C-alpha cells in the first residue's frame, strides 16, 4: 500500500495515558468524531470515566498495565 496515495491510510504514534482513578496504564490513539460529539472512555479496570474530549477527536484506549504494575 502506498501511503502517499491512500488518504484512508494514517499512522499515529500511541501516547500513554494513566487512569486518574486507579492508575491503570493505557496506550491511546485518537480518531475523528462528528463535531460536538463528546466521548468519555471508561477504564477497563475500575469502570470510571477517564477523559472527555470536545475537540473533534475520540480516544481509543488499549490497556497495557494494571494498577499493580502487571503487564497485559
């Protein structure tokens, strides 16, 4: 696949994000969402909301480490 010619192909480096409630560590990337749509990601460990965005992006979280330091 030639990335220069395929507008659907995008590559993003994942950022890390720590749940502010329990400390679980996630890798997060962002995708597009309709204007005005707000999305709160919920922690897979404690179930509480982690982040709400209104800037046109939606976070996609992947759990990588439990609060006790255990890798997933």
